C-alpha cells in the first residue's frame, strides 16, 4: 500500500513540474485552457467541501464565485489594487457572504437546504443584475487593469504565460490548505456527518455549527477561484452568479469523483476539455456532456478518478493479502 502512495506522490509531483513548464513548449491556446481548468478545479474542490465531505448539495455556490470576481474587478478598476491584495479581499468578502447565507441554509437539510441555497444564489444574481450604479448591470465590469501581482515581484500579469503560472501557484497552495483541512479532525467530523449526522449529534458535536463552518470555508475557496477568474476573462458579469454556474462544480465533482480530493480537479479537466473539443464541431455541446454524464452515473458511479482509485486500492489489498 505504501508503494502505491509513493507512486501516486511521484506522479503528482511530476505532473506539477510538467504543468509549471507548460508555457515553455505549449501554444497560448493550451495555456488558456489549462488556466481555466485550474480555476474551475479550485471552484469545484471548494464546493466539494460541502458536497463530497459534508454531504450537502448546494446550488448557490456561484454567488461566492461571482462575488469574488466582482471584488477583484472593482478593486482593480477603482483602486488599481494589485492581484494578491484583491484576492485576499475576495476570500474575506466571500466568506462573510457565505456566513450570512449559510446561517439560514444550514438550519435545513436535504432538498430543503438545496432549494434555499438556490434561492439565495438567485437573490445575489438579481442584485448584481439590477444594481447598475455599482455592478454595471448585465454589461458587467470590464476595462479594469491587470498588471501587478503585489509583494514587489514585478510580474507582468498581462502575459498569459505569467498569469498561468501565478494561477497554478495560487491553486496549488489553496489546494494544499484545503487538503490539510480535509485530513484534520475537523475534516473527519465532516465526513462522519455526511455518513450519519444523527450519530454525530449524539456524541455532543454541534452538527449545525460544523455545517456552517464547512459552508463558510467552502465559500472562501470558491471566492478565491472567482477572484482568479475575473482577471483571466477580463470581466465580472452577472452570469458568473447565475444558478447555471452553480451547476458546473456539481458536474465536475460527479465526473471526477466527489469522494476523492483530486476528483473535482480531474472533473474540471474533463469538463473543460470536452467543452473545448465538442464546441469545435457543434454548439450543442451540453447534449453530448449530458450523455457522457448519464453514462458515468450508470457505469462509473464514483466518477472517473474515484473509480480508478478504487481499482488501484483493490489491487493493492489483494497483493498485500497474497503476500
């Protein structure tokens, strides 16, 4: 079993090295695609803290993703803030928004929780759509500068290769923090709550409070992803807050496997690559994605990466048993 873990660690390290040097040998088109995969992967991983680990399906996480995008765009437009301070503000702001929304939502469970998150998400979307004096309405916020990173590093973020490497660094650091959270006693409590919240409550653990903590942390990571997405697309628009945007991390988590930490990142890669490939032939790419998703739900219920992990672990157990 330990040999499999060492092999997985080596493969992951090699993948990160290859991703870092991607701009040195890849055309700009693939750099853009890789940047989108990283950002949406962080969005899906942040969402999965609530979905895969805590066992709550939210359809309102686009509110935090879009809010983070608006914070970065507005700070860059009005204050010409460097990217890192703007991202920090996006994380804090999205966390506060998640605290307000989560305070009401975690009081409910199952489908009622899902519908309430959807309602709050659409409320935030409506505010962004109609408050033209602040958000510029349906046109969104554009024309903001993306030039400085901060910390006196002097990096030119207008260069797609530089922005990609900055995004990779931020996403890897955020994923490491998120991974530590999932392995902590707090993360273990979340997993137990997902399996049997009544039994966890019997031990004296405040289930509702832990759900709120999970919801807030999830919102912060999603806000960070949105804060990266705004300078990447050069726009912050109400579409980022729409419920259809909330469906994307759900699809990514299911495609990759919500029961594994790296599953949402794998699902993000599948989602973006399928969209990029299919749209080169037809605009009705969601139809083909729906077919792929239906087949995976039927035959690969733990997602592509989750099924692969189960297969490897099963072989490792058989080998150890035989030895």
